[in-house]
C-alpha cells in the first residue's frame, strides 16, 4: 500500500475496512500514518488466524474485548507523570507564570490525547503548586473510552511515577497496593475527562494552554497540519501549545505561531 510496508492482505479490503470503521464505529483513521496502522492491524489478523480485514471487522463488531484490543494497539497508550521532566519544569517556571499573570489565575487548559490521564494530572499538580488550581479548568480528551475510564479511576502502577519527585509523590498520591498509587481526590476532581476525536470533532475555544504530546507522531503530514491549525484556532491570543519532544512544528510561522522555546508555540496577539 505504500513504500514503508507491504502487507500480505488485500489493499482494497483494507480500504473497505477503513470505511467500515467510520460507518460503524465513527472512527476515522485515514489521517493516520497508514504503514504504522496497517502493520499493527495485520499483527492482530495473524494473531486470530484471519484471512481478511472483512473477517476482522466482523470480529470487532461482535467482541468488545477485541475492539478494546484494537484501540490499544492503535493508540499505544504509553505515558507517565512528568514525562520529559525538564519540559514540565520549563512550563512551571517560564510559561505558566506569564499565563497566570495575564488571566489572574483563571487558566483554561486542555490535554489533547490524554490517554490514561497522567498528563492532565501532572498539569493539575503543577497548578496546585502554583496556587491556581481551584480557579483553573483542566480538560483531558481522548477517543479511547477505556483509557478515559482508567484516567477517571486515577490508579497507576509505580512505573508511571518514575519521574515524580518524592515530596510530590507523598503529597499527591496514596499507595493502594504493593505497586499501585492513586492520585488524591482533590486533584482528581479538578480534571474533566471527555471523549474527543482530534481529527473529526470541533474543539472548544479560548484555551490558555493546549498540551498535545506524543500523539501526532501517528498522523500523516496532512492530518498534522489540519490538527495544528485547529489548535491555533482553539487557543486565545497569547495562548501556548506544548508538544512532544519528537514533534517539532516546522511550519509554525505559516500557521500563526511563534516559537518561544523548543516544543512551546505561542499564538501571537494581533
């Protein structure tokens, strides 16, 4: 189907599979990098000894566990608290104080593609440290409903806390099992989790901060451009987009951003 991956399964059947996902599940994957998506889908076909994508689609319709497995294979929900700690330190010390000053502490933030919630909870902890959590609005959005349910539960394995300083771990987490930690209720209730399809849904407006890290690496160039433009429109003037450490935006000036630091982009005031 493309130069990166040659599948043993039928190309036309794969195109039909993508169309059926839209019709039946309202899931549009056409903006994803198809070589990645198809390779992962093929692994599942082989796992169940299926001969076609049509067979696999019928299996997805009948079996919720298989559907959840497909979404997990697609999204690779690997995340952790304070991932790339130096970037969060920069956000805390250099970005958020300016936003707080501008908006008198009433921050509206969105973690787009939040997976199981570590990212928006990290932001909530930082805003609490800065003393503005109670006046802030934090939204966590993802299209994986199982991931969102885990986020609402707020219970994580110890490995997810590998970057969390000990003093923060003691203050904001409680140990609930040998290697499980739960985010405290005061932080948990400050994040509103919603199902969002980044490529299809309309976005809310007037965000001070949008965090979208390690998500667009799965999208093709056209989908990336569309998404970054949608983020730009959703930010208020002066708002900041925080992206992942492998997701530098090369055409940021064309969109209307300025680069204020590596992986931080500001919507300039007109």
